[in-house]
C-alpha cells in the first residue's frame, strides 16, 4: 500500500472530531511530500533539529507538532514555527517556551504530558505534579503559552485491558483538569493513541492520534 492509501484507510476509520498527526520522524522529505500531496497537513516529529530541517524544506501551510521529549536549551529552534508541543512536563520547560514565544510575539500551544504507563522510563507528570504546575503563581503569569490539553503514552504491552485502563485514566485526569478551569488554558485536546492502539484510544476519549508506522511503514 502507498502512503496515500494508508492515509486514506486510516482517515476513513477516524471520527471527524479526531485529529490525525502523521508521525514522520526518521522519514525522508519524499515520504512527507507524498502525505502532503494526499492532503495531510499535520505532521509530528520527535527531534527538534530534524523538525526544523523539514519545516524549512516543506510547504509553509503544514502544522508541525513536537511529540518527543523537549530539552529546554533547544526550544529556541522551534519557537518560530511549532504549532503544538505535546511533551511539556515541567514548569521550567513551560517558562522557556513562554520566553521564546514572547521573542516571536506568538502564543505557543502546549499539551501537558502525563505519566500513565507502568514503565519507569516514560516521561511525564503525575497528578500531584500536574496540580502543582497549574496552581503555581509563575504558571498564571505566563502570557505566551496556552494549554490545550494532555498527552500520554500507554505501557508497551499486548494487554488490551491494561492499555484501556491507562487511556481511561488519562481521560479522567483531563476531565478533572477541565473542571478546575486553570489559567492559560483552552482544554479541548487529549493526545493518545499510536499505530497499535489508536482505535482503543478513540474508544476511551482520544481527540488526537499520533500515527507513524501505519502511514509511513516501519522505522
Ligand atoms: C513514534 C511516536 C509515535 C508513533 O508511533 P507509531 O507506532 O509509529 O504509530 C507516537 N507518539 C510518540 C510520542 C512517538 O514518539
């Protein structure tokens, strides 16, 4: 199947309310161009330098999402153009995003990454840290960031019940967050689900899926 066919196939299976982020990390410009020509406008990358290189080479109506872990000292390279940063997991990082966004006179949209998996290795906030972040005075003072919602990754397992439990947990964290009506936020987005588990994620309330290998093939 071609990239265009894969995209078509996935799109027909998604509810209209769910945004598809085409995860193009490690893939060449020629692959991204095929997806672009098939109508895809939202791309996800996990390395800032690679995303900046691709942004320079690709048409300018693409929305670039940073889905990987973000190092504070690299925020400046994506601040001029990034559309949504999925992996925000500290006040310090958010402050740097705010600072760089201010330089470009922009408001940068962000998702707060929650740790929902069992594995120790995955990044993200727990619920206590989330609460501390959104209630910090420094958080309310920022004027160039906006929180659109949450992002999470389930445990890497075949156990569907476990994945479902983790996705439902993220949805409940989102609902709770929304009920608190935090500053600097417009809570619309739950980014969860990848090639192997996006159907399940949608059943659990996902509004944004990040799909790579099912579109572009293995890496
Ligand atoms: C690579 C990646 C994806 C896409 O994974 P696939 O299994 O190829 O769909 C989604 N989210 C994050 C954070 C990733 O790093």
